[in-house]
C-alpha cells in the first residue's frame, strides 16, 4: 500500500493554522499600537498635570506670602493696640484721681449746669446785649452783638 501524496493541494487544517498564526500577529500589533497610544496619552496628561501642580504651588506660595504679611501687620497693630490700652488705663486712673481730688461739689455743679435750658442762656445774653450801650463804631463787625447759639439752632 502506497499512499500517493498530491503536492499540489493544501490541506484545510494548514490554511486555518497559518491564518490563525498570522491573525495572532496582526492582533498583537493592533493591541501593541493601542497600548502605546494610551501610554503616550497618559504621559502627556501626566506632564500637563505636573505643570498644573507647579502653577498651583506657586499660587499657594504667593497667597501664603500675602497672608504672612497681613499677619505681621496685624501683630504690629495688635502691639500698638496694647500700648493704646495701657495709655487709656493710665488716663482712666488719672481721671479717677482727679475725681477724688475735685470731690462731689463739682459733680453737683456740672449736673445743675447740664439741667439749665440752653434757650434761657440765649435769652439772658440777648437781654444783656439789648441793655448795654453799643460800642463806638470801629469798623467791621465791632458794632454788632454776637450770640452763641446751641448746636442745631442756627
């Protein structure tokens, strides 16, 4: 028994195997290209994102510098405020000392003057001006009487 092999024909299994082998290389190439494109996109995004972070760090540093200068200004003003507070306390102590020296008689006099109506003061001054002899004319406003009016009456 001899088998005759026809060399001009190709077995279907061989065709399928060779086609599968070639398709495998084609798909590996497509996958490699897609992965390289994705990697290059990621690398580009990473570089851009690092630039955004650098810009943000510079912005934060400049903002921190502004805040630090504002804090130092506030500390300086707070020190001035402490000095003013000390001066006010010293003045209050001085006023208390004056109050004890002057005594309650001054307070009574002050309260009575505050209760005296302002319109009465104006009337009394106007009566005095009317009763007095006018001074000799020296030019200007020398002959006119001057009245002191309360705030808001003029």
